[in-house]
């Protein structure tokens, strides 16, 4: 407005900025759920504050539409590593996160003042820090596509177990049994179910984790889902065992890229106070996918094994398409595009000093540098061992113990896994978020509070599983199996939330890849159990009683030992073990 004199313009700008600060303080709690998930508005956020999750960075950053400065001012407001001030001809403004609201410090210089001069007046406004965190439903654009993709992951990889039949029944045909159609043995099936998938899956997990720290995680998610869906369709069209084996290996490679990208996206797009619940919602894909895999028997009876796999593969392609449209853009990838020349020079200087770039092994070593993370991985390994023994050997046991209820077991097990597993996982995440907040209020570490959930859950799961194995009737066994799932599956979300919070954002993908690798190594447990079982039966032991004893002791030991490791992890966290990011800052 050229007609206004400079002093009047300064007052107008002062009032304008003051009103704007009040408006943003009031709207602060809604910024994560509104600004973060509307890419069509082309909102560009300054998200350089590496110590915060993306949800916090949205609250802690001023956002500007591309091509137009925020609030119409000729400058950009944002935060760097320790606070990057906005400098303009009217002064300096700093926006920072405070609780769930926003606090602004507006400093204005007099006309003609230099950038380094003290500025006045200093006007402060703040929102109430006690505002409740955003509801989990506000993050559906993140969770829903990731969950659908993860269901496809689990459904595709687990359906094989239900599409083979090695019995001597005359009703078994090439139409419904893959092994009959393609003429492969039990030993060859064992290779397909374990080594063919897990060998490359385990190796690729570390690479996938490191790649998710450096690449577009949305693109990785969509590409991986498309790849394992193509592998599923290739299996459906296979004409021999060799083709199925190759498709299975390729599927293991593709599936390795799912969880590192997903969990780190959740960490960056969901506020920390909701990460355990969000992780649990995403992790429920294991149970939904497992339940659908169990129901593949019904698809097999109606469509044949080829039709069943074709149906599953088409579902995977659809989920990849949904994720490509609905899933928000990767904030870290957008941030990398805006990497400053100074940061590039700093990286170059670091390379010159060290003589090499960071390697996968050095990243893994850094992740394991704190006692909290080491205890967390050990507890997770033992917990994986217990769960995988159930997953591989429960069905054979129940067929031996209750042969007349084999068909009922397929349906009831699907309901138990799909309902009780999901309730336990989501409930564990919900409880973990609240226990973690209560721990912070009591002056303890948030991670130690969160880990109380898997400690209690694992301790309760041990007697529940023992009673499942000791049941004398099928109904009693299914009742205790449901109880076991309700108390046991609460561990995943809290553990992932603690892991991501302790390793920091720069190593989150690597840590998640290592976590996936831990689960892959856990496949050794059912293999060892199977070896012991085979040796015992070869010496004349009764099949049902031997398998029951091995499952009872092995699974209960895994639960109890994992609870102890999680307890030691909580103690280490409460003793003040810092995160990787905090160590670097200090």
C-alpha cells in the first residue's frame, strides 16, 4: 500500500503478524492432520528439525504454499537444526512446538535495523499444552493404505501353507493340491515354506532398511507390493516346481521391503504420542493376512489352488494402486530435495575426514550401540521364536490331537487369529501410549513405561499356552488359544515404538530392517523343534504327546525369557540410556 507512510505500514504489519500468531496458536493442534495429508494443496513444509517426528515437525515448522510465502510475507518461516529464524525487513519470528499447541516469539526490528541488532518489542503468545493429541482416525490416509498392503504381504506369503495336501485321501486332486499338480515332495515343500522365502528375505531386510533411510519410502512400498503380487500370480501360472521355487525366492526379496518403509513412515507422519497405537494398527495386518490365508482353504475348494493364488495376487495389485494414490508423500524424500549446499559440503567434509561413506555394517553397529536396543532385539528374537513355533507347528499338533475337528480348526483358528490377534495388538498399542505418557508424568523414561505392556503380556501368555497344550477337548483348547492370542500379541506396537524412538530418525529404516532380520532368524526355532520332534518319533515316541511337550516347553520358555529381556530393556531405558540422536547432539 504505497499511500501509507513507513511507520503506519510497520504498525499494520505488527498487528497482522500478531493476529496471525494467535490464529496459528489456536490451530496448532490441527496442523498435523490437516496440512500433512493434502498433497493437492502443494503445501511445502520446512522439516529440518531432525530430533522430532514429522507430526511434531509439522507443528514446529511454518508451512508455505509453493510460490507464495507463508502469511503473504516475502520470506520463509521454518526451523533448522536448532531453530532457523525468519529474517525480513520487519523482524524475526520463531515458531516452536510446545505440547500440542504452538508458541510464538515475535520480534520486530525498527525500519533500517540490521539483522544482528536487538529487536523489540518481544510479544509472546502460547496455546495450552494440555490439549489432547489428535485422534488416530485423523491418520487414516497413512494407516489404511499401509495396512492394506501389509495384509497383502502376509496373505501372499502364508497362503502356500494351506494349498498343499500330503494325505492319502482319494479326495485329494491336482485341482486343489499344489503338490499333487506339480509333483513335489514334503521335503521340497519344506524348502518352499522356509529356506526359499527366508534366505533372501533375511539378507534383503538389512538392505531394505538402509534403503528406506535414503530413498522414497512411498515408492518402495508401492514397488514392493507390486513385486510380491506379480510373484503370487507367477506361482499361480507355474508349470513346475522350479518355477514356484523361483517365484517364492523373488517374493521373499520383495516382502523384505514392506515393514522398514512402513514403520518409519508411521514414525514420521504420526505424532509420538500415537505411534504405538499406529504401529499396532499397522501390525494387525499380520493377523488379518494370517486369517485370510487360513481361509484360503475355502478359495481352494471353490477356485482351485491356481484360482486362489490368482485372487490373492489381484488383491495385491489393487492395494499397490490404492497406496500410490492415497498414501501421503514421503516427507524425508521431499526434505532431501531441499538439501542445502551447506549440508552437502558438510557431508563431503565428513567423507574426507573418515575416508569412506557410512556402510551398512557401520549403520547396524551404530544401531546396536546402546544397551536399550540390544536388550530390545534379544527380547524380540525370543518372542519371535515362540510365535513362529506356534505358527508352524500348532496346525499339525491340532490335527494330531483332534483329528475329527480338522475342518473346524481352520475356521476357528482364522477367527481367533483375525479377531483376538487384532484386539490384542491394537489394545497393546493403545495401552502402551497411555502407560508411556503416565511414565513421563511420573519422571520415568517413556520407553520404560511402554515396555510394561509386552512384559505383562508375555508373562500372561506362558500359562495360557500351557493350558492350551494341556486341554483334553477341542473346545477347551480353542478357548485357551483365544486367551493366549488376546494376551500375547500386544507386544509388537510398543516394541516398534521404543525401537524407533531410541535409534533416531536417521537410522530408523536400518533398525527396522534389523528387526525384520531378527524375525527371519527366529525361523530357526521351529526348524530346531522339528528336528527334535523327528528324532523323538524315529525312536518310537508317540507323535501327539511328543509334539505337545516340545511346544509347551519351547513356547513357554520363549515367552518368559522375552519378558525378562523386555524388563531389562525398560530398566536400561529408565537408567538414562540416550538415543542415538541425543548422543550425537551432546
